[in-house]
C-alpha cells in the first residue's frame, strides 16, 4: 500500500506557532503584531485570504487570543476559514474566536485599534509597541496610525522571524 505524506497541519501546530511568536513578542517588547493576508498569516493561522480594497486583518497579541477584523459581508466565509485555522482557542475558557466585523460605513482600523487595546492587559506602561507586517499595505498602517498615533509602530519582521516565520521562503514555510 503506497501512503502519500499528508500536508495537513494540525490545530496543535498552529497553537505552537502562535505561542512561539507570542514568546518572541514578549522578549522584544511587542504588545501586538498586525497581519494582513500573506505568508505570515498562512503560516501562523492557516488562513488564506486574498487582499482586496476591504481590510481583512488579524491582531496577534503578546498574550491572549487573536482578534480577527473583516468586512461584514465576508463573515460567513471567513468563519469557515478561521475555524479551519485559528478557530481553535489558545486558552481554556475562551468562548469562540474573536471576530470583529465592520460594515461599509464603519472603519476597520477602529476595530484593529480596539483589538490592540482590548488585549493590552498586563502590558508594560508607556506606548504599546505594535509590529506591522511588511506585507501590510500603507493605507492599512496609516488608518491604524491615525486612530492611535501614540502607539509605537515598528516593522514586525524581526519578531516574526524570531517567532518562526521566514518571509524569505513564504511558499515553503506556509506548507510546513
């Protein structure tokens, strides 16, 4: 019997990847990392989503559950994908994935900023250090920055690499 190797990644693997990133975030003093669709999102969460003019993002805090921000009309489809990736719960007692939808007349950046603030418990005093993934588009970063100008924004590349994401080889990493 010829057995083909499986490329399916377990929920436990995604949990381990996020835990490794969260440890790196604590080491480097990050409160959160914001990811748009791309190799880091796939590697860390298993969620594949195409970029469009409508913001779809995940806030990965240094501790606690991810916060998903997405357009309201995509909620059903996104919940199916998130369930397959990080629809799991990192800690016991958390009810369900934290999915925050925004409507056409609302700001996705407000949802992102609120997600960062909601996960700030236990963070050191002073401006929160927030990593923005290099694949994030400027208008997404700019929308966040305008709503929360006192946060300390920086590239997330170093902490993502320390957390196991190798942006130099996204295709290979996303399959691992």
